């Protein structure tokens, strides 16, 4: 992406977190953009060949996604800022508007802040023209002159934020991670269309699934986090081991194209649970107990539908975490700042993956499942592909493809096994019917009923029905539902959330949090209230891989 910068003054910042409640929309000047259509795979059969159930599931998926985007615009209108974080090269601090996510400026993490600052000309000009700022940009130089990068960093953040908010309104800022993404996009960007088709087969919008992979792993299959989470959607090794125990085929977790159906199926299950991809994504990151507590807190805070309960509960949870009353961890658990921002990061990068897909010629990915172990040198000899190209399609491949695992190539070869590329053909009527009914569970059951075990037998029945379709994607859904059933059978989540809901101590902590929030959020003037809410949810750092 080409940007125009202006020299100016800079500062170092890590993260200012803010949540915008619906009244703040009264003064937002930006117009919501239409949802970006998902690019399609040319070899997928045209809609006329799809079953009515598949069409219904796809329509339901898009409607759910559009409702989520509307909720993001209402409660986290700066969510598009996270696109800047993942497209600007490392070594900078991106500073954007919390009102619409526009990039205002970037600043060097190290070095001369004044000489190294880069301002977005159009954004700053518009903001300063609309909101006269006494002293202009020179005030920043006066503030920062003679104040080196030292122990006064926290105070410097506060001073700079107050000055910039006078000109630009509420702000959000974070270290950039574009270099983290660039390598994966360069190597795997021509696979986005095929990978997107895999997500769509499970009722997950391609841009949501791909953006999650972008945020989690930079699209790479062999990435490991500090917690040793693996690959595209960053599951822990024990998660993959349990899935392997449930699977009749070999799962090579370092292959993105192998991981992707399981990542997609997991999001599909969580979206059916919540009726929204927002808490579904958050559960992927923070876990069902932490998100369950946040939703209960949001109900206490007056949230109506699942999205509002999640957003208000997340805000209240973060507030309690910051004021730290005695016993606060009973409310907060493991829900932290990255949990609070995770869905924003994903939604903020949906347009990023769509644009990259459109800009780069796409390649097809064919899948074969050999019934024997195949050495790497045989694959290169018979295909004429280089070792690097074979490993680009199969990052897990070191010496050989195990029998019963998938081999991925840019073309099909019968000698290597039957085609497993289900995304190249229309879904079977049986699978489409079961998926459509499964994704409609939100209409009959609340998320709380998933957590208390009420749906155990219903989910077991769906597991059997998916398996009975005899399809690859049906098998994956059955495996992931088996994983979910295992967690429900343990009963730990149900017990924790039941105790949380009935705890007098938790009730008192939530009441204290609401009182603190109301005291810190002026009601006489909307803009100052929004600014104070941003200040309320400010922190010095956010952990990152």
C-alpha cells in the first residue's frame, strides 16, 4: 500500500484502548462502507448447481456477518485501525482515530521521534481544519523537546494523548506488525482464494477466516507462539493431539490447508453457539469460560442481544481489571486486553485479505490422500516441482508424506491417491442440509444452554448426522463436535459459569464496576464522555507473540 507522509513530530505509544457506546455515533462523520464481497474460486460450480440448503446456509452466513459488521461500527468504530497495524512495517507506532480507524501518523519505536515521525497528510489536515488546535503541530515539538526516551515514558504517553485528542478526538495506537505479515503474504498470498473456499464450505465468511489466520500466524503453517500454539489458527499441541485421536485420518498440523477445515469447523460451531462471529472469535482466543463470564457481565450491564452483551461485558470486565478491587479476578479471569481487542483485529483486516487476494494471481490447491508413505524425492521427481515449491504447498513435509495424510500440489495426480479437494466440488445435498440446520441452532438455543450442557444430546445427534454424510467436510465437523462434546462432558465450564452467575461477591464487584464507570463517564457532553471512556480503558502495553 502506498501512503503519503508529512514530516512532523512524534511520540512513542503502545496501546490506548477505547470502547464506544451507541450514543457516540451521533457525531461520527464517517460513512460505513459496504461489506467487501468475497472473491470466488473459478472452478467451484456455479450457484445454479448448488442445493437450496447450501444457498440458504450461505445467505445466513452473510447476514450474520453483516450484523456483526454493524455491531462493530456501533461499539468499536475504530476497528479498521487494526488494518494499519498489520500493513505498516515493524519498528513503528501507528496512531489512528478511534472514531473511524483512519491512520493519523506513525512514529519510530526507537530513534529521533521528531525527525522520524510520518503524518498522514489528508487525515491530519482534515482533523485540524475541523477542530482548531491552539499551537498546531508545533505544540507537540514544544512538549517533546528535551524529553528523551527514558523512564518518563508513561507520563509522556499521557501528555501526548491529551494533546492529540484535543485536535483529533479519541485515539488508538499500537506497535506495527507489517513485517510479521509480509513474509507469509509473499509466500502464500496466491493460495487465499482456495483457502477462502474452504472456510465458506463450513459457513464461515472467507474474509473472516483468512483475516484470523493473518492475525494469528501471518498465514504461515509452521509458526509457534510463546505458548507453543501451532500454525494457521494457533491451536495448542494438545488440541491437535485430541483432534488426531478423534480422526480416522492423519492430521499434519503444520500444513495450513490441513489445518484450515478444522479452524473453519471450530468457528462454525462457535458461531452457531453465539449467533455471531464476534464472541466466537473471542472464545477462540480467550476460551469459553472467559467469554461466558463477559457475556453474563454484559447482561448485568444492560445488554440486550448477544453482541451488545458481549461488548458491554467486555468493557465492564476490562474496567474491573483496571480498578483492581479485592477479589477482582473472580470477574476478570484470564480475559485481558488482547481478548478485548481480538475480534476487532480480525474484522479490521477483512478488507486487507480481500485486497491482497484481488491483487495477486491465485493458484489452485489439489489434495490427494495416499495409502502409502511417499518420499519427498519421489514427489519432486514425478511432478517436476522443486523441493521449495512442494514444501510451499506442504510446510509439514520434511522427508515424506505419511500414509493416510494429505498431499497438496498445484495439480492432481491419480497415482498419489483420490482427490480430497472438497472445495473444488459442490457440497453434497446431505451435508448442505445438515450444515444449514446446524447453523440455525442460534434460533432455538441461547449460548447459556450450550454452557450448561442442555445441548449435549442435540450436538451428539448432529455429530452422527455429519459423519453419516460420508463427506470429507462432514467428517471434519463430526471430529470438531466430538472435541466440543468432550469439553462439555468434563463439566468444568458449566460449574464455573454457574457459580459466577450466582455469586454474591461477583455481583458486588460488577456493581462496583458499574458505579466506577458511571462516575468516570460524564453524561452532560457526549464527546467528552467518549474521550473519558478511552482514557478509562488505556493501558501501557499489550502482550504480543
